[in-house]
């Protein structure tokens, strides 16, 4: 599994890439691999405001339906709308073309609470049977 070292991670298997106060958010390689072939996405709308931990969308695969949670508080500034038509992009490139949405962060300290790639890799290893 691939866990880039320039990202932070959550226990719900989302990743975050920060650029100033804009967080780009997606699901991890572990998440997409566990879900299998992704067939449907429900994403938040631009301008929606969320608090850390809120449900912002849904990812559906041939195996399961899973909620997407926001790892940080803020306002949605951009959504990767093409994913709605090609959700399989998450299986192909979850860290680049497969980003889900961008958040104008209003509590930057929440970023420091997320796991780095080493901690996330250890977390995933514990979760595996």
C-alpha cells in the first residue's frame, strides 16, 4: 500500500494535503483497496460548511457503502466534480486525480492532530486481520 509522506491521515482512512489554509482531501490507498471497485460517489457542495468529523459524502463500491468524514473544520471551496462521472478514478489514482474536495480551513491546528504516514501505516497494519 502507498502512503505518501507529504500527507496526513485519519482513522477513517482519509488523507489531507495542506497548501496554506486550503486542505485537499481524499480517501487513502488502503480505503480504495478495501472497498474494491468504486461505482458511485456523493460529494459535498461548494460553500457547505462542516465541523471536523461531520459526514460530507458517500462512497459506494461493489462491496460496501461508506460515509466520507471531514478531517478538519471549514468551508468547501472546490469539489472534484468529474469523479461523479468516473468514480473508478479513485481506484486508479486516489492521491492525485482522485482527490474529493478542498476545504477552506478555519481551525488549522486540527491538521496537527492527524497522523503522519508512519503512524497511519502502523494503524493500518493493526487493522488488518
